[in-house]
């Protein structure tokens, strides 16, 4: 007896459906596994906050280091690292970096974690920060009653406080005026709207050295302040992408090493993308190497800055610093770079 045609059709459709579902399942498993496509990590899109004078992320992007580690990076420029950290709050970026001050300000607000340190808390790095003043200011004592510039949201009020305290000058004896970026501070000093300002980066300090009416008074290495540098991200982003965060940190560490080994290439890249003078990049690179990791010194720097921010009311509600560290991706990716122990 001949079978009805619709029975055969139903059987064919059933087999087809099984094959399709099997294929979908196989594809889904491959996407979830970092090694299913020949060992290459799953691609993770990351928006990274950056500034004009930092070459590390640009090297990682330009030299294919991010791509090698499965990171599809988009670099978004800001006037200062603090502005980049603030961009986390409106989800404009996924990862930012900055000095202890803006990083602590971010994690104090809630759902953000420090995922690594970038190092730089050294005398050599501190010497890059230079205090330029009007020519009539011959010593720190002459700063009393003057108008002093600082970058809003940065560690500079802390630096002013510590420096002036050492010189026997109270914060109440000066006026602090906030600026949004170094270029703004440069113009304000040039025009006489402020009497003194801290600057970092050879591109700017070379211009200041040639500017009439101002001179360098001191640098940060002659103060007790050392600049810790942290990398920060939203908790949800880190929890959703722990392996990707580890790959990101690995790529940044590799890019930093590449930059130190190939200064000429980095100078060419920074000039091509940002018109930064090559000689400025070549001056800055050796004294500002990124060292991804987390040490006891990095923790102590954060703890000291947090105490100042809590004591002065900048951070209204104290918090447990250890609870704001998410170092597990770093531990898995670069275990030898994590030497801090609770």
C-alpha cells in the first residue's frame, strides 16, 4: 500500500529541523568558547577613554595588539583622564584610566571597580609634573594671595594642598580656579588670568619654557605627592566579560612594552594621529612607562589619597577600598603582575 505523501514530507521536515537545530547549537557553543575557532579569543568591543598624550592604547590599536587578543577597541579622546573617568557614569566608555583622585571618586559612587594599576608612582614620573608661575613669583612664599589653577576632577587640589602646606601656606591664603583641560590652563596663565599652574607632558612644557613672562618654579618630585594611576571599569561590564578584561590588560601590557622598545614608531604614530611633536613623544616615553599590575605600593597610594578625600569631604561616605578592587581578571591573565595581598 502506498504511503501518503504528507507522511514522507513530515519525516523530511523533522529531519531538516533536527539538523538546523543541531547546527545552531554547534554555532552557539563555538561563539561561547574562546578556543573553538583555533584558539583565538572571542571578540569583545570596548570603548576606551584616552587623552592626547598617552600612546599606549593607540599603539595597541595600530599594531594589531588589541585585535590579536580579541579586543575590538574604540578610543574616545578627552581633555583629561578625569573627564574620561566621568564618561563611565553616562556609559560613554567602558574602561577609563586616571590618577588615584578621579578613580577613587568613581568607585566611591557605586558600581565601579579598579581592575589594575598602570604604575607610574615614581620619582621619575613625578618630575614630569612642573609648576609654572608668573615671573614675579620668585619663591613659594610669593604664591600667597595668588590665583592658582587646577584641573577640575583631578588630583591637583591635593597636590596644591600638600605643596602649600610644606611651604607654610594655607589653602585659605590662595584662590583656586578650576579649568577643564591643560590648554585652557595654558591660555589662562599666558593671559594672566591665573598666576600659577601645574602641567605635564613635553609638548606643553616646551611651549611654556619658550613663553615670555613665566618660568618653572618646581616639579612634583620635590613634593611628597606621587601619582598612582588606576584602570577602572563598571562592575557589570567586568562581571559580564572577565576573560575579555584579562585579554584587554594583557594587550595593554604588551603595547606598553612595544612602545618602550620602538620609540621612533610611537613618535611617528602620535604625530600622524594627533600632530604631537615627535621630540615631545621621545622625551615623555622613557619617563612614563605603563606597567600593568597591582602592587602594595599601588594600594598604599590609593589608601592615602582616599583618606585625604574622606577627611576633606570630597568623598562624603567612606567605603572599604578592598571591596572596590576586582583583580581576578588580572590574576588569571597576568599572575606575576599581581603582587598585592590583602
